[in-house]
């Protein structure tokens, strides 16, 4: 308790202008040293990374990400326009990133995404091109020959969402997500008890479910709790507790009682941790649902010391990306996404954790390049982005594909075979969080089919070489 | 050595619950005794007492099928003769019972099965020869029931009815399953004349059994409905529900006393759930709305037009016990669905523009509404190749082909009710209530190659293409197990046994997709009707919305016009659900959701816990407690004078709550917690509110078992 108080005081004392000093509070507590001896390898207690958090922004429905990041040079844009037909945007609907990929094409970002463009230009955001679920490396001929091992339920929302979150596209019965398995390794860095290190602002999800780590799922703005729980008269509380602690013969009764007890306990711990945390000066748009979720993430990060956390993951989600009927609303949705992330980065800067918090996007799949009229259909590889001070920004990582229909990545209608697997994408993030190369296979069991971290380091280099 | 062996057999003839059938018997009260046997000896306690003092308890005699009032009727294993190395046993058989001779193994310390004798088809003295391995042997007989056709009735029960245990539809010309017909027969006023000449009296459900049945088949039991079921019996109540006129939401919403608004349909739905007499139909439509998912929250052309909402939902009511094929047609042609899954205004390919048909509806009609992703066995398990792989029902080429089928669909009425003359005409909000039309001018011509070699030939009209495709989908062998499972999950069990699902699928096939038969099979099954069935792993977490309607039906102020308003958005945000407001076509929860913890490690699905976050669990808790207190969000809770009088006696009040809320199965802990509230408070109204707050938020109330 004393240690927490000291940290709080020091931060208050140092004030906003002293991010660097705060970031270097490096001494590990006795607890961490003990944990080091027991279970963790050196990389997992990296003293330089005193606090780290990953924020998963899930774009449910399948973002049409080739209208988010597109070639804007003459040749490249021509190819884009032909492939996309009636759903292609005009060239002036993209903001040039002044960034050329190795084949000479230069890319632009959908112009509603001003905040993201600025973060890219300042080196705090990067894209990962044409990433998707893969069981193993494959190519067009193997797919046409039907010899390829492909993700189960390819192009189906429910399956691909599960695969993106589990990183196990060869099974439909995943019981854990990669974020949860990562937390199973890293959770010992945190103090025991209280609120889970995995916090969701968007309901239950597979991403954060571990073998031993659970998810604290709350609504934005809510502190979960039973009304008048802390009433001085304990009669009602005792009665409720006696019902929840009873030994039930039916498994569903046990499950519901356990969940309710956990919710009460976590809610109380969360409420306590937030007490005394000053309100953020940074503002969030109250009309933007993603802003509201990210505001809660920022507030929870602000309370990280009271919560006893050195590592956290967050899950936020915004739906409505399944643009079959029309892409008319897509640019504005990208704009809201960018706005919320811009607000979040300002808040991270205010909290002096810009370098310690990385936000990344995920989505069911990319969409067909060819139109179905006004919209596009389910496809496979797509473009994602990551944001944070630690990111090797201002770059498009991975291979941005040719967009001409019928190219050697096109399995039909511009459904692109991913050139980077989700395993590779997530491996960079997990290594940054402090998972050791030796242990990465327990987080991403399929990674070795694509890349050897032990031999070659991080697969993509999202955080530099 | 052999010659010198002298056999000395020590025989223990014991009636045992040796091998009960997997699928149970007709056992409404869950006491492990067939109701048929119970009705034969209605005055007898079915426990360890031994009324005829023959050394075998009444319960043991129920297992053996012997007469517990006649000391000479008892299961007895006798030694008929001994040879050098064999023993010949004999005993009196009872038709339908199966017998097993076991030998005690000193080596393993267990009883080992020596002989299982075929199920008795006649009453006889049966002899069986067994080898005598050791000079001294300890033998016993166990007796049990089998259910060879897995219809939920034991061979013994079927024999007494005169039906076959190798055909689940052997009674009544296959009109309904044997179990359903047995249920009906038991409730016949004249009783049943059994094949052995004995007759048994009518058996009607107890109040607790009726309440539990109504938890499954309605939006919640109340005194009036419980009395109907106990007077009529389950079967007659069920048949009565089928023939009752449909309460449409179109009619209900104008009887709510609420002002006209975009939210009126939701008030209408609420009123129907709370007071419509055709409760089972209302429950079925709600279940179907969680399969054929359309979002009607305000802010869209669908959400802002209450007539469109009613015209989408009401066929789920009127056709809810009709043919699945008709429902699928309604859904496929509905502009509300067309708007949601974007096949409204879906156009044919345009090679010049590089444009292809929209695949959205084509995919989801297969994946979610009819056949699912994997080829299934009739018991719902996935078919597996020799290589151990699941078999997809279709690949992406089938989706692109099926997308072509659903091209050309557009409004049949435009400009507020005018008959449309082309695909391209614009429509107003009210035009969305009329089924779409398939316009050939934008329908993809040519052959379409669908799943399993189904070919939609060249040269048909768009209408013919669509009709043929709907036929093909409904003829797919997956439909029965796939949709049956989704329905079972809504009504009775999150994890039906393969036998239960097989029986419901079979009823689907027998009735050619008629949902009346399916519903009968879901409710009239040993797994649904026996509370203790399957031990602690059966049952389900009830939907929070249905817990809310249950409470309101039992205690709400429902007799005043103008009281049928509901704060739908509040309920949705607290509980995570309200009808027709799932954010995606995947419903509020997935059928295969495995919650972390014990359920996951046991491999038990629990869809309803997918919406149970820390926030929603506790918000629901607070919402329910608040509803018990004031009813504000659901408008009107009033505890009657009778209830207030009942509050003078704690035990009577708790019994009353137990019957209405937890069908007589309230745990000691919940009862104690509720009682502690009754003892702390003295004002009768406060006592009621405080005790009910404990019960409404208890696992006993939240879980159906």
C-alpha cells in the first residue's frame, strides 16, 4: 500500500511535463523479483517496460480496408479504380501519405482519417498490409487444387471473428484467445486479485479469455455494482451472498453464481481503484461510441497503479462494417474511428504512457475488391493499423498487394490471399508486451509455420528491428 | 482338476437400478419411478418402504416391475441345477424388463456382468446357464429398463401400452411420438387400460409440474395458467394453445394505451408477452425471431415504421406452428430481411462494371437459417471423413451461385401502396410491409449450381429460381437437426442429449418440417419433462427477458389498460437483449458459446451467458430488484390484497413464491435468504418486495432445470 501511495505522490509531484522521468521508474518491486525467480524468463520482466498495455480495436463485420489505404500514384490508382468499379473512391478522397512501397506505388489514407494520417506522419502509427487468417503459408495454385489447408469457415463472420481472436483458424472449438494466453504468461507481473488484467469495454469476447485469466467486461461509464451494496446494515448483502455462495447441484446455477460473485468483487475493486484518480483533461466525443469506450480505457490506465497492474489488455469494438448494401457510410465510419483514436492518443500523452500503450485494429476479414452494386462482400486479407509511441511508425509493414483482379493473390472477385498471417501480426505485439521468444508458441501455437522468432526475432518489426 | 471341482454357488437375488435407460422414462415428478407404475399403485410410497414385506422395497419393485402389494410377486434368482462346471439359473420374467446376472470378482472387488439376457417379450420362467469358474461364487441378478428406440419410453412402458420399443412412432399411427402419445394417454379422463388387463386412473400435473411446464412453454406461469394446466393436463393445454386465435402484434400495439410512436411495436410485443392468451405461440414466435434475426431498432426505414415491424413479426406468430418452408419464404421475401441482409434491390452481374450479386443473404440463409456450416448426423453431431475432418455443407462457389438466385428482388408496392411496375422504383416506409417481388429484369439468368449437386436450371423465371432454392434448402438433411437444436436451446435445454435431439429431428422429418410437431417433441420428451433428468448438466440459463416477463406475469399489474408500456432501451442496455434488437444477424448470443470456467471444461454450451458481463449481470440484478420494488421501467407492479394477507404467514408466502417463481424447486439457501427478509421487515408490502428481490435474483429462478 505504501508503494502505491509513493507512486501516486511522485506522479502528482512530477506533473504533466515529466513523462520521461515517470517512464523510467524502473526498480522492480520485491514481488516482481520473487516472481522472476519462480516462473518468468528475463524478457518477461523487462525492466525497461515497467507498464505496458495493448488495446484491441475490433471492427466487427469486416472493414473494407482497401478503401482505407489505397494506392494514389497514377498507375496504382488506375488499378484500384478498375478493380473497385462503382465502389471505388475518387483520388481526392485520399490523403497522400508521401510513402512509397517497394514496388514504387505510393499510398494514401482515406481522407476522413485526419488524426490517423497525422499520427502516421509523426511516426506514431503504422499499417500492416493484407493481413489475415492462415493455417499455413499457401498460394493460389494450392487453393485451386484444393490441396491447401485453409481457415475453417473462411469468409464467415462468426468463424473469422473467432479465428482473429484465437489465432487458431484450424479449429472451430478454441477455448481461449491469444490475448488471454498472453495474459496467462504475463499476469504474474501484476499484483494478485482484484480486477482482471484483461478489461473489455465491449462485452464478452474470445480474444481475452485465457486458460487461467478471465475477462472483466463492463459497459463504458459503468462501475458494475449492486445498488446499496455497501449499506452499513449488512442484512440484505448477507442474504444475497448466502444465495450466491450456496453449493448447487446444477452446473448452470454454479456458473451463474460464480460469475455474479466475480462481477461484484471486480466491480468493488474497480470502484476502489478509481477513487482519487484525477479526471482526465483530455476530452472524448460523447456522441462517438468508440470514443466512449476508449475514454474508459484511458481512465482505467490512469488507475493502473491502484489496480496493481504492470500489464493490461483492453478490448473495444465498433460494429457496422459489414457494408454489403452500400459503402456510403464507410468514409464517415473511418472518420469516427480515426477521431476516437486521436482522442485516445492525446489522453495517453497526458498520462505519460504514450510509449507504453499500443493500440491495434482487427477485423473479421477484408472485402471483395469487386462491387456487388453499391457494396462489397466478405473476403480474406485486409489492412490493419497500429498506433502508439513505441510503434515503428510512418511505415506500411508487410506486402501491399497488387489490386488488379485475377492477380496471383486473387481467389476470386478480389478476395486476397493474406501475405501476412495473423500469427505474425500478433507475435510482434506479444513480444513487445514482454512474452519471451521461448514462450511465444504457447501464445501463438501456429506461429512456427510462418516464422521462427528464436532465429529471426519479431516477424514484422512493428516496433523496430 | 476340473472333475474334482464342486460348485457351491451363493446366490443373492437383488433388484437393482442396474441399468436405467439413457433417455429415461415417463417420470414427471423426477422420483425415478415411472408414472405408469406410480398410477398402478397410487396409494403407495415409492421409496424404501416394503409394503408387502417380501424383502424388496417398493422402489426396488418399481424397477423390477413386480407388484409391491403382493409378497409372491418379487424378483428372485433361483438355482435350477448345478453341473460339474456350470450353473443353471432361473427366474420369472416381466415383459419389457432386461436382466443381467453378475458375479462378484474378489480380484477386482467389483460385480462383473456375466450374462445379459435379452429383454423379455413374454412372461415366463427363464433359464440361463453360466460357467462356474471357481468352486465358490457369489452371484446376483440386476434388473433394469431399456429404451431401444430411444423414444423416451422404456420397453416395459411400451409393452404395457401395447407399443413397440423398436419404433419411436409406433403409437397412434405415427401422428405423434410415443412419448407424446403416452403423455396424452395418461391425462385421458377415462384412464388407460393396459395390455395386461390392469387399468390406471387419469394423471394430471401437479401445480409445480404445471409451473415448470409453463416456464418452458409460455412467457411465465401465473396462478390462472397453472390452474388451467393442472385441470386440463399438459397435452390438452398444448392442443388448446394450438387452436387458439393468434394475438398479432399489429392488434396488440394499438391496445397498449401508449401514444403512437416509432416505439409502439415494442409496447405491443410487451403486451402480448404479458397477457396474450396464446402464450405458447408467442414464445415460439420470439424463438423464431432469434433465428430469423432482423433488427427493428429505431433509426432505419424498418425501425421507424411499426407496421413494417408487425408485418415481419406476425407471420412468425401465425405460421409459428405451421410449415418451416412457409416461414422461410416469408422471411426471404420480407423487405425487412431484404433491408437487413441487403438482398432487397440485389442486381444481376454486370461484367462491364465488374459487378457481382450481393452474397449477404445467400450466405446467411444457409449458415444461420437452415443448414449451417457442417454436414450433420440426425443427432446433430458433425459428420466426419475417414481422415477425421468435418465436411462443409457448401463452399464459396455455392455462395456466389446462390447469390445469383436472390437477385432481382425488390419492392412489390411503391409510393405508399401503389403496385410496382419495375425493379427500380423507389419505396416509402409503408411499402416495406409488402413482400418483395422477384423482377426478371434484374434477375441473373442462366444455370446456378448449388450444394450437393442441386441445379437451378437455365430458363426459369426468378420466382421459380427462388422457390426451387427454398425447396432445396428445406429438403437438406441438415435442416431438421440444425434448426431443432436452435429451438430446443430456446425452450428447454442448452445441451440436449443426442437422443433428445434425434427425437426432435425425427419429429421434424415425420411432420415434414411442421413446427407443431417439432414443438410437441421438444416439450413432450423425457429430457424436458423430468426435472432431474441427466443430473446437474441439463437445463439452461433462462433469458433475462423471459425472467422479466415471468415476474411480470406472476405479479404485474396487468388488468389496467394503459399499463403496457416498457422502457425497451433500458431493458436492452441492462439485460443485453430486447426482441428484434440484436445488433447483428448472429442474435444476442451464439448457440455454441462456451463460457470460461466449469462449463467450458465440461464442454457445455451456454448461449445466454454470452451477454452476462460484469455490467449486465449486476445491472440486471438492479433492474430486477427495482422492478420488484416499483415496476417503473416496465410500468406497474401491484401486490394484491390476497398476497398481502398471505404475508401474515411466512411459510405460506414462501410456498406461494416457490410455486410461482421456482416451480416448487427452491433451494434451502434461497428460501432461507427470502425468509430472513420476511423476518427483518414487518410491513407486509415491504416483506413481499424484499423477499421477492432475493428470489428474482437467485440462480434457482434464473436457471431452468
